[in-house]
């Protein structure tokens, strides 16, 4: 289970850069349309949570304790909720929220596997 944490952490950090640029464009489109949309801001929060989750994932990839998996569940779970709930005109945010849910599911599986080893 150490490899998926390292790989998903690296991918999450790279994807968070893409989400940041896309959310800036969505925020600009929100401002130009003057309808009070918040999808650009939601995208920035998702990008920050993905970056934080990626860092936690990389730093704790050698740990066999469940604390790191719980932290990943919280960080990526919040990012997924924000992505699914506040996407607005930024429909690509749903794709990034799905990525976050994949990491949440992998973290849950990792907790189950770690509990069976003991």
C-alpha cells in the first residue's frame, strides 16, 4: 500500500496545478458573467486541499499507521464534497472530485487491509 500513496500524492500535486489554472479561468468567467457564481473559488479550495492531501500522502507513504489514511480521507473527502457540491459553470471540477473520491476509497481499503494484518 506504500506505492499507491506515493504515486497518488505526486499525481494529486500535479493535478492541483491544473485545477488552479482552470479555477482561475472559471473565476474570471464568473466575474464576467456577473451572476454571483462561486465555482472559481470552490476550484481554488479543491486545489489547495488536493495539494495538502498530496503532500500528506507523499510524506506518510512509508507509514503503516491508520492516522495518515484518516487524514487523507478527511482532506480528499472535503475536496470531493466541494467539487461535487459547488461546481457551477466549472464542470471539470466534477472530474477532479471523482479523483478525490478514488483516493478516499483507496484510503478506506488501506485501513481495512491494515486492520486485518494485526
